């Protein structure tokens, strides 16, 4: 049945565990494969507020290494952008971090909780908006929210206020009683964002949230995401192949190429690391990936992207 397919997160419950501390030792310092500035390394090696770290995280599909020995650290309460072309391994990484896919080797920790050892606990800590449409088009926006509120075990007496707040935050109050399949692409994405954060996750994962949206809807979604981020102080981990998006939205970015992180830092730091004056993030990408902006992806990835674009009306 359509409804049941929309919800993989039946085990998710409200999480009250909020106090934590991550102390990086020399042993679990991030060992990125490529280049990054010493300033970034210093921050990563001494920072005690990393919410998410990966340790040699690897996923293979047969002989293909989709995610290759990945070591990254994401500070609490930032918007982190993973940039890469189609086929770079972004979705595979997000699927492992959200426990939808087992790593071949390595591990990752959110709030010190291992994705390998404690997947159920991880699901309490996260929200996830997948690349493909996840809201149920045959329900209204309100019904989608109500259903998620039940699945997240949000206490009944809190549900109404929380749903109302979510609708207001994403400017969906006026369309709450309309079927989602009558929504614009931008409205669908906004609804999916609040569905995924209704239980107030520590970290919200967004896989290419603006792919398929027109420029105006994309820019609006950035504003809504920034507002949600500011209001709830939550860490956002998003993937994108849109350099402007990474530049406008993200505090820190990591460029992923063929399963590896080649560089990480703030957009400003990365641009400054290039000898070229007035470099933009596109220049940074080309510089660190060896200049193959046009490559990436395969038939399946591009077909999937077109399906999302068609559904979102972009
Ligand atoms: N289930 C799968 N089976 C086999 N290969 C896969 C599977 N999922 C992803 N891949 C391959 O892994 C690589 C990375 O894919 P993906 O993580 O979807 O990249 P991105 O999200 O950056 O576009 C691609 O070459 C893709 O074809
Ligand atoms: Mg992807």
C-alpha cells in the first residue's frame, strides 16, 4: 500500500538525549585523502563539538568503490554541504549515515553513536529528505504531517501545535488541506523538510534538495532552510552539485570526487586557497577535482534526476 512505503522510519521515537561531547584524539583525527588547509586541519583536530564523524567509511558495489575510505568531521549547528557530480558517491554516503545502507567497512558516529552498532538509536537523532519524492501525494499536507507525528511518537497533546508551527515555518498553512499532488515542486520540498524535522532531529540530511526546482523555488527553499536552521539550531547535512547553492547556504563544504573527499573548508577558505583572484566555488571544484566538471553520473543517475525534476515541475 502506498502509505506504508512512505515510512521507513517506524522505529523513530522522540529523542531526549541532548548532552554529549566528542573529543577527538590523535587516533581519530580526520585523515582526508586530498588537500586541505592547515587551518581546517587544526580546527578538526582540536574541535570538541563535532556532531558527526566518519572513520574510514567505505561502501563497495561489486568492484566499484562508491565511497572510499572517507574521513570527515562535521561541527555541530552548521550547514554542511557535500558537493559532487552525479556518481560521486553522495547519496551512497547519506544512505549509510541514515542507516539505509550498510557500510562495507569503517564506521560513522553521530553524537558519539555508531551507525553500525546502534542504527535504531541513530534513527532517533536524524531526519532525512531523500533525493526522490518522499511525501505522499495522495494525502493532504496536514495529513502527511499528522502521520509523521504519529510515527515519530510525538505526544498527542503536542501534535497540533507542532504541526501548526511546521506549516507556518514553511509557509504552507494556506495549502495544508490540499492534496500534495496539487502542490508546486517548491511546496513539496518544503513539506518534506518539515516532515523530516518534526521530531527535532540533531541533524537533518537533505539529498539534493533543490535539484529539479526552478531558480525562484530554489532560492525560496534556501531562505526557508536558513530560517529552520536558525530557529531550531540543528545541523544540516546536504548534498548538491550546485556551486551557488553551496556558496550561499553552507558554512562548510566538502568536495567529493569518485568516492573520495578531495578538499574541505568554508567556501571563503576554499576560494582563498586558489591562486586565482576572485575565484568562485566552481573554480575551486575544477581546481581540486582535476577539471572534469562535465563528467560524472551514468544513465541510471541521470534518469533518476530527470524523474525527480519532472515530478517537481522544474
Ligand atoms: N545500489 C547500487 N548498486 C550498484 N551501484 C550503485 C548502487 N548505488 C549507487 N551505485 C553506484 O555508486 C556510484 C555512486 O552513486 P551515488 O552515491 O548515487 O552518487 P551521487 O549521489 O553522488 O550521484 C555510482 O557509480 C552509482 O552508479
Ligand atoms: Mg545522488
